[in-house]
C-alpha cells in the first residue's frame, strides 16, 4: 500500500539518500551519482554529487556570473582542476560576486580551496561546506550574517583547525562585532594558557608567523569576517557598515562627554558647598566678635563693683552658650 510507510520512521522524516516533496513518506531513493545526506529533505531532487558541472553552474549563477555550457568548467577564470579534471580550487577573491554561496559546493569531492573573500556576497555561510575536503576557506570581507557554522569550526585541518588540539570559529572568520586585517583569527596561547580573545597568525588560516592579527571589538560591524574599521571617524566599524561612533581610549565620545559633565557638576557642587560653609562660619565668627565687643563696652560702663560683677557673670554665661 503506497499510503503505508515501509518503515514507521518514514512517517516522520525520510532517511538520507532519499527525497520527498514534504520530507516524509512517500520517500524516493536518490538516483545513481547523486545523494542527499539529510533526513527529511524538502526537495524534489537529490544533489548530483558526481556532477561537477551542475554544481559549478549553480555556483556561478548564484553569484551573478554567466554560465556558458560550451566552456569546460576547468577553463573558467577562478576554477582550478587537477590532472583528472576534478575541481580542487575556486578562487574568486575580489571579483565583484553578488548573491549567495550555494550549499552544493560542499559536495565537490575534491575541493581543497574556496576563496570568495572581498566580494558582496550575502546570506549565511552554508554548513554543507563541511562535506568538502577543504583545507583553506576564506569568506571574509563580504556581507554574511549569523555565525560561522559549528560544523566548520570543528572541521580538522580547515584553516589550521585542530592544530595543537585547538578548534576555533575565528579560524574561519571573526564574528559579528569584531574585525581584523585578515578578517579571521584564533585564540593566542602561550604554554597552553590563553592570552587573547581572538587572533590569527600572519597570513591567516592559522599559518606561521611571528606577528598576530587580533579580532578587535567593532561595535558597528554588522557582518562576519570584517577586514577593516573606519578610523577616519574614530570608530571601529566594518567597511560594510555606514554608521560609526567616535571613540577615545576605547570609550564612545558621547559616554566620555557624559562622564566629564557629571564629574564637573560634582566638583562644582563640592566647591559651592565649601564656599557656603566658609561664609557661614565667617559670619558666625564676626557675630561672636561683635558680641564680645558689645559686652566689654557694657562692662566698662558699670557704675559700681556690684553691677560690674553682675555683667561679668552674664558675659561668661553667654560665652558658654
């Protein structure tokens, strides 16, 4: 019965290497030379993993490049193949690409290098890239959102990941809110102790070198893998962002002005209180001196000894109060 799943689980999701419009029963096996690594894939077709031409065509169309079926894929600018005609490198740095990176690139079984840095690509970094035997990946300097997929962060050998047991998403790209000259980094360690948040060896990709590029905070950065910040306005911002905030000694100028204003007002209040207290004490002292002088004048004017002693007693009592 076609309405009855061949396996109870198929009523929930189709298994890998099958497809279904709804991702569940009925599930159709993928034809030869194609596959589907996912459960419950919502698609009418499997991925032609053995058809490099279809994958490259899809890639070129996705990034706004024209595809000419009369041109062999290994002859396209930016595409490199080995001696057996297998695509091993896609190098499209700074070629004005626009669009998205299709996940099908992850099914190029011999792809070692993918460099699409410094373009105008958007969307998200596809996690399917984990299926390709990539050794170097550079997606920095674009307009990618979200985060680096964990499947790439923990892919051994990719951009130096796994070296000395260290795995870090910053090997792939600095996160949103950070930037570095290479757009990527790693944790700097010394004797196994972390001494930095994000950094990368010169040249990127976890390569060698004595100098380190650090993923620095960049509050106005909106994209993954920002290369630069706009220092002309004093802010750490991605070149892809338009708005920035002036910062002095790491503190936004607006905050700095607020703190300085509060400090000045507090200081002025203390000075005013001190002056007021001084004036009150001076007035009291003047009054005390005038009172003593008045008493002395009255005592000196006493008519006899008894009146003199009486005034002296009153004066002394006044001093005590």
